[in-house]
């Protein structure tokens, strides 16, 4: 089976490399992107999480410089995902984001962060119950950016208002929520019910049990479902401690990633082709449907933003084995060939 390359809309790091580091360089980024190619990913939005303004600016500067100076970055990174600081700081909603750095949506911050970047901020996740959200959403959507709802306690009326203002996505739906919610009138059901919102899902069996994901896919519909990893530097790496946004996270033997000593998940160690295989193995979708959720659906969602704000993206293609492992991955003029253990055989053509 051949498809377009996979497109990960939420990836905080990979293969030991933290995209939220203020010292990331081109060599480190190329190492991470090379490892992502082996999972069939040919495009991604490196994701920066909540931090004080000066730290966010420093992180974006380092990341953008690394992309520009790297070999794979210009081919694989059309832009960035800003997940915070415009999130709900309440316990359970904030997750591993530092709540003390969260605040209401501020268009001027996005403008300041964007001013010196060679690549655009294409996707911004916010909690739309915060003051000023509708104006913020209209402004960013009018500029061509995609606005998502996440780490949010928004009820049905607020979710509808956000969609009317231009929000088009739910970020890692089912996560960034406290363990105890109102039984029916809650943000999860409100976002599932809003047909103008696509939704991303972390299909690792840890963030979402398969039976819950089955119900969410039925409610949202496969055409609006998108697979993401929310990967941190622990992805494609063995269990241990890894850097993430000026702290350390623990990749446990069960595959989970948490702040040491905390019950809160801190991103994942998932790789995107494994998410595809999981959906098929769990009986939640056919192979072609699962691949579309990781390739066609995110590209369709981001197409207008990329056309408006980013450079033209190269074509890409993946040849898949019967067991849904990448055998050949091409992006632009770069091609990689793998056996099913992902040993690289060929390089540039």
C-alpha cells in the first residue's frame, strides 16, 4: 500500500531530542527528524508548550534557527504548534504545563513570537472559556492559522461559540481533563458533539483506552479524526529519564511518560506508525482508514494555513508493508528504504 507521508500535528520532541530546548541545534533536529522518517512521518509541527514569554521566545528562536540550518527541517517542518500558555490552569486541566505561566489569550504575544521566525506558528491550542477567546480566535483564524481547543473546561455553549469564531480542532481530545467531570454536561461531550471541530487522538492505549477511543471515533467520525503522538524526547528511545521543557520526564517500562513521582502524563513515547497499527490491531479501523487519519486528514485540516503562511511543501510518499511498517519513505528528493526492523538502507537520491 502507498500513501502520502504521515503528518504529526503535535510532537514535542523525538529520539532523545527536546524541541522545547533553548539549545537545540541543527544536528540534534536532523537526528530527531531522521528517526521520524523511519516511522513514516514526512511532515510535523514541532510543538512548544506553556512557558513565560521570554522562555517561549528563546525556545522558538532556537528551534527556528535549527530548522533553517538543518538538512531535513526545511522539507519536513512547515511551521509550529503553540500549545499554551492560553490554557486552563485548573488542576487536571493543566496537565504537565506549568499553571503559573498560563494566562488569557493574547494576540500580541503570538505576533511577538512570530515576528522573527522564518517558519510560521500554524496551530495554536487554547482554552476558549478564558476571557477574550472569541476575539483571539477570530483574529488568528483570519490570519490563516488553525485554532484548537485543549486543556479546557469549556461547556457546550462556549465550544459552539469558539467554533463559530473559527476554531477547527480539538487537541488530544479526552486528555488534558481532570479525572472527575460532570456526567454529561462536560467539555469532552461538548467537543465531540461539535461537527465543525476535527479532533486529534493519542492512540497509545495509555492516554485513551481502546474502548473509549472506539466510542470517540464513532462520535467524531473518521473523516474528522486525526492521529497524533504528543511525543516528547522519550519517543523512539528506551525507558529512562529525558529532558522536556526545562524539566525531566520519566519514560516507564509500560510505555507511559510522566513527571517523576506524578500521576500526570507528560506527553508520550508513541510513534505515529505504531498509532496506525494500534487502531488496526484493536479492530477500530481498516488500514486505509487509520493511515488516512495520520496523513490525509491532518493535511486537509492544515492545507489552507500552510498555503497562506508557509512555504510550499514537497511531495511525499510511503510504501507500507503488509504489517504497516514503512518500507520506502520519500519526501522531496530524499528517500529512505527500510526493512521491517527500520534499518536504513538507502539515502539521498
